[in-house]
C-alpha cells in the first residue's frame, strides 16, 4: 500500500508544483492491484481473500480498470507529469508510454505492438503485446488538478505465476478472460532478466528525453505514509 501511496504522493506534489516530472521504475513484491471497477463487484471481498491466501498483498491502485498482478519478476513503472491541463494530454501520454515500451522491448530483441488482445486481463487500448498472442505490458492513468500519473506493469518472467493467481482472482470476481493472453518477455526470449528489461527502458527514455537520476524526497515519503491506509482493502 505504501508503494501505491508513493505514486499518489508524487502525483499530488507534482500537481501542487512541489516536484517535477519523474519516471519511477522498480521491482515490487507479490501484489494484486485492484482497480476501482473491481471494488464494486459482489465478488470483491472474496477476491481480496484469495489474494491474501495466495500470499499476494491486495491493494487498491491509482489507475486502471481491472485486477493486475505484480511479482518479483515484473517491473512496476510510474510516470508523473506536471500539466496545467492534464485532461487534454490523456491520449498523447498513453501513446508516448506505449511507444516507449515497444521500442524498449525491441532493444531486447522482442517485437511488440500496441492494442488490446481479446480476453486479456485488465484490458486496455494501450496494452503492449507480442505477436497478437501475449500481453507484456499494461497501463493506466490517473489525473490530479495539474498533473497526471501513468502507471502499470511489465511482465518480465514467470508468466505462469501471473496466470495462476489471475485465474483465481478473476474467478472470484466472476470475470471472463483468456489465460493464454498473459505472457512475459521471457516467453519470447528466455534469457531476458529483470535488470536487462529495466536497463532497456531507461536507455529508451535517455534516447528520447534524457534522464537525471533522482531519489524520492523525504516529504514524499511522509505524505505517502499518511495516504497508505487508503489503498488497503477493508
């Protein structure tokens, strides 16, 4: 929950003019990230219980529609963008992020395309998939008054683990999906590592925009700590 709260704190502080544009990239633990629509389903309490029974921390995330899974073999990303009119940039930001991932994956020797696969988990128009078969990246977006947050997951390895937990979660939520669409970069090239995938994403950002390494400020952590409980299911 603190992890999600850090992204929310960055969004709020960016909206207030306290921090600039950031791109946060990290390896999370085992998490099931539920979207707002999930929390309205009759099966939501059961899905939360399933996550906990499987030793996945259930959290309510900032953006996106349906449940997604993070593991130690995934990358979580959070792009925070100050913008005086964030609504007007929703689709340009989605296009920029998905294009970034397509080019980053190409650096790893993985071809990919943007678009929703029939039956994919947490479906979205700006998902990135390989060969029209397996989803590799999912993304969502949340707006504040003067900033936007674009966040999601890149599945690097162990897609079978993702499929297994999502099967149980989606059954509890009574959602139809096709488990065959949940893939990983290593399903295309088995030698790709989490570190290599992270390096490819950073290299692509450097090529497009330039990167200045930074650290999360203490004020952001303090704010996040005060917000964390909002993202823990009741």
